[in-house]
């Protein structure tokens, strides 16, 4: 078959690129190795509980993703006002987290000395040359206590990673730019207060799966080949010749462009041309620690804590076994049956990776013990669900920019090869989708 663009990977990035291409009048075909579309998005319904095994919410900004969703017919479900409140574990108890830098002054999470250090932020040393880690940046600007007590848990809530390895420039480019432009986060906060982008935390009535489902409907099932095992990817004069197996049957497509929208750790097994494979080899080592997402349902009266917030995160210094827990049913309607609550806990990440290799019953026991201790949860859950990720979230560690430079060189050598996915421009779903849309537009330009 002849196709304009062959996309490898039917996660949100591959699907969003395919939809954008189709709307631009170009025919895509998407090859997906697993038996379902949606990648990291996994919504599960059981006995009145609606569980997210992957992303559980997203931040909508006026950046094009909202319009994209609107065109797909998606109706965002706004998070409750309670979701603005977050808890950080301190001395074995969940304590309300400060809202922004200015709130840090009144928080019981920092000692007086820690607060004075935060107040000294405008006088912090200038940024050193090179790719600074998030940990070094926060210690330099806000002090060691703020790094340990405030930033470490918040960062682990996004990346399940390590602030001593994550690159400030790559993982939090906005903070890096704020320092570059204003010389201080406090000054940037004061200047930008009015101009701050309006961000809304949302999910959907039917869960995050509404996103891939709506894109699959637009594309039609024939444009997405599930269970496809790619056998060869060869460059020829017109573009690319790609072969794959589906249920033992061989298929061939001639495509003008190829878009890699699958996880870089899987590129090792992709039969790419030898020189391309060699160029991309450093990407195989991209860190993405394992994670277990454990959802437990309880009758409301089993939980002593008011769970009146988005959730709680535990800093590493607290030495808890869990990374944090989301109070799902407090944030979004329809997550638990009447009179019940749904708590989703994250175990593993770079902090406690080995815990994820324990069997499911042991992992659930760990979570139950922690919830008992931190939230006063009593008795057995009425519902349990676990999603295990061997490689959850790619880490934008120091050196990530040099990995991205390899993609730029690959695209120079192979001008009709493109890349998209959560390894390119941010791990959050909106950033991933936006990158996919932008890349698809670049392809449309190329094919004009
Ligand atoms: C547990 C968890 C919680 C998260 N929470 C949030 C959150 O709350 N908010 C938020 O904004 N983001 C969150 N994220 C991040 C976000 O979900 C991901 O970054 C995003 O979904 C990644 O999309 P993607 O299309 O790049 O990759 P993926 O979703 O990983 O999709 C890649 C696809 O490629 C396929 N594939 C791989 N190899 C091949 C191959 N050889 N051939 C064909 N297909 C292949 C895979 O099967 C998969 O379907 C979370 C992620 C995880 C794992």
C-alpha cells in the first residue's frame, strides 16, 4: 500500500500526529505493537470505580491543545476547587503545601532558618555554566531545606525521578528562563503575576481514555494497525519501505515520511537502517524508572483524614515507601460509587525502584500500611487495582539536550524522518500532544 506518512506508535503522540495529518489532507497509517491504542493512557472501570493506571489529570492552557480537544468533541471535566490544595508529608503527617513561593513564608514545612533562606532568593548566586541539576538550582536559589522539603516531593510527583539527576534546563525550562530573564524567581513571580497563564486541571467524564478513543474514531480502525511487529524499515529513493507482521501475515507500506512516536528504549529493537541505529544508540539508555500505580477504594468512613485536596506527596527525607497518593474521588466526579472514595498511590520511581518487583499482594500491603499511618485508613479496601509500568516516565536528566541534538542530526541525514513523543519537549500529556501536532504540521509543510 502507498501511504503519505507511516507512524510507529499509537500512544497519544502518534495518534495526535495522525489526526493532524489527516485533517491536513495527508494519509497516515499508524503501526502499534500492542493490542490497544492509547499508550500510557489506561482507564479502567470496575464496580462503580473509575481508575487511571496512567495519567490521571492534565493541565489545560491556551496553547492549542484545548482547541485540539474541542475539535475532537472532548468535553473537559474540571477538577473540584478542593484539588488546588496539596499536602506534603512532614514528620509523618500530611501538611498543606504552600501555594507558590510567597506561601512558603507562612508554611510549617520549613524552619525559620529555611524561610529566611527562601526570602534571600533574589540575592542568590548566579547560575553556573552548563547543565545544572534541579537539586543544585533549588539549593542555590532557595536553600537546602526548600529543596528537600518542597521541591523534591513536587518533582517526584511529576517525574518519579531524582532532583540530583534531572536537568533544570530540560525538565523545567520555564524556571530556567525565569532566572535568565528576571535574575530571580521572586522577581519573576512579582512581574508575571498578572501575565501568568490560566491553567485548568481537567480529566473527562469517561476518564483519560476519552482522549485516544476520540482520536481512534476520527482515524478509523483501518488507519491503525494493532499488534503490528515491524520487520524492516528501509530508505529508498521515494521515501521509506516498511514491512510488518500482523497475526503472522506480512504487510508492506511505501511511505513518503516515517514518524517515530514510540518509546526510545524500544528503538533498539526497531530494524532501522544501521547508520541511523548507531546514531540513536545513546537514546536506548534513556532512564525511565519503574512505577506501580495502586488504586484502592474504601467506604468514606474508613478514612479518617478529610482528603480535601489533590493528594499528598512524600519527600525522600521522610523515608516513606510510597511516593505519594492522589485523592482521586475528591478531585473528579464519578471516580467512586456514592459513599466511597478512591485513593491512587504511586510506588517505585527512581527512589524506591526495587519495591515494584515485589508481588502485587505485597505492594498492596505496603500501600495499605502507609495509608493507615498517614491518612488513618482503617480496614480492608472494598476495591483494589494495580497497573505496573516497567518504564514509566522518561527522565530529562542532565545531558538530555545532547540526546535531542542526535534527533536533529538524524533528521538532517534522513530529511523525511521525524520524531515525536514524551521524550522530546516535556513529559506531561499536553506538552506531548502539542509536540505531536507541531511535528505533524512540519510534515505537512514538507509534503506540500
Ligand atoms: C503512570 C503515569 C502517570 C502519568 N501521569 C500523568 C499526569 O497525571 N498528567 C500528565 O499530563 N501526564 C502524565 N503522564 C505522562 C503522559 O501520560 C505520557 O508522557 C504520555 O502519555 C506519553 O505519550 P507518548 O505517545 O509519547 O508515549 P506512550 O504513551 O508511551 O505511547 C507509545 C506507544 O508506542 C508503542 N510502541 C512502542 N514500541 C513500538 C514498536 N516497536 N512498534 C510499534 N509501536 C510501539 C507503545 O506500545 C505505545 O502504545 C503519566 C505517565 C505515566 C506512565
